[in-house]
C-alpha cells in the first residue's frame, strides 16, 4: 500500500516537474536567443547553426530552472492533495510528514544529481564551446554576411552595397567604395560577385562591371569596364592573441585556483573563487526549495479556506532564499573572508525546515480526530 502510494505521488511530481521544466526552458531559450538573432543573421549562418549556437546555453539555463521547477511542482502537487483531502487521509492513516514527503525527496535527490552533473561538467564544457564559436563568428571573415539593400561598412574607409544575396552565397548588384588610398578613391560596380577570405583579409571577386577612379590631385576621372575583376579590401581587424576565459567556462578546480591561469586578472580572483563554491553548493537550493514547500503545506491541520497563505509564505521564503544567496555571492566576491555566509544562506533552510517537519510529528488527539473526520468525509464523497 505504501509503495503504491509513493509511486502515485512520485508519478505526479515527476510528470509535473518535466512539464514545468520544459515550459521554462522554452521561454528562457526564446527570450535569450533573441539577443543573438542580429549577430547570427549578419554573419550569414543558417537556422541549424543558430539552433546549435543557442542550444549551447541550455545547460546554463537549467541550473537556474531546476530549483524553480522543483519548487513549483512540489507546491502545486501537495497543495492539490490538500485541497482534494488526500493529505488529511494520509495523515489520518498514520503517515508522518516525512513519509508523505518521501516521493518529493526522492525526486529532489534525482534533480540534485542532475544539477551536480550540470555544474561540474556540462555547463563549463557547453559554455566553452559557445564562447569559442562566438569568438570565431566575431573575428573570422568566413562567416561575414553583407546585409542586402544596405551600405555595409567593412572598415572606416571601405563601404559595400549588395542588392541581393543568393542561397549559394553569390552577391548580385554590388557596389564597392574604397578610400584606403589617400587622394584616389575607387568605386566599383558589378552585376554579380562573391566575397571571400584570403589570409585574414577580404577579397571581392566581381563579374561584368566597371571600375571608376578619381585622382583628386589632378582632377582626372577614369573608368574601366571588365568581365572579371578582383579587389582586395583592407579591413582593420583587432589583433587579439588569446581569449580571456569567463568564470562559467572553467572547471571547479580551475575556479578555486584562478592564480594559475595567467589570463585572469588579479582583481577578478574573488569572482572566480565564488563561482567555484557556488557550483558546489547551488544544487542544495533544490533541497532547500523542496523542504520549504513541503514544510508549509504539510504543517498544521487541514483548512477549508484553502492553502493560499501557506503558499504565499512558501513563495516568499524561497524568494528570500534566492535573494540572500545572490547577495552573499556578490559580497563574498569582494571579500573572501565572508565566503562562509554563502554556505549559511544556502544551507540554513534545510535544518530549519527539517526541524519544523519533525516537530509537527506529535499531534494532539483533537487534531487526529479532526483528520479522521475529514478522511471519513472524503471516503463518503468518493
């Protein structure tokens, strides 16, 4: 009987958790991916590469979503059990708060294991791939796309206009204005062409067009018609030897010893060390959130007026916990001596909620009689 009841509760919790997590992932992925639409479009990448590029951020989103989804589904399921009088029936049958909370704690353990997998491996690896791809898109000419119907400034002295771009990458209706040679501006127009990268610089290969040159010193104008013409476009590119890593793309041992990475500035050591400790402790937010929801919804006796106040207390407590955790992280990053406060802010709800759940174990005879009455009413109604 008990195993069947545990399976019944766990099935509801797990199904609800998956649905809530997927909904939050979709919403967060959509809102965050909009930040990269312009860059992806302007760099000429297809929809497949765009999905891959933004999907690399999903593990980082999940570390935020998992505790929130777990709290939401535990609150919803146990609140519904209370309103349907299933919870009073369980308590009247002799089940303690911990026995009722067992399925939620099993799900919490699974979510915590998934959260540790994300924090310790998947998040840094996926974010490292994201940063490398982002770096390549920003500093490689191979993905450069000239926007159609607009004047594109490849540098301060080179402007390119393209009427249309085909799916094969061919450019139609090209105009190039180059003022890189002082006093001799060049304008090229062609029916079609292509932009390629050659040894780190851009080269425009044009067909069926003309080249117009004005010598400002002599005032002489000349025009050359061509069937095929190649023009090198000098582009000023930022010389960057090495990419500075971000905290989210490093493993925990590297975060805890940032001085070993010469690319990390000394004034950022605190931020990296706090990130390493957050990776290790943040999965316990899942347990804190779940215990907070269970404590508020299982403590006390059944009320016909609903569980609105208890739900609001649970939500307020979890929000306060999240704010305290983020606040302690910011404070500890500036002063590492305050790092224990980060652990206290994250872990203190666990023993507090556990105490109140155990303290509520012994109930007076009137409460037990009231719960038995509710159980009998529930059986009669069913």
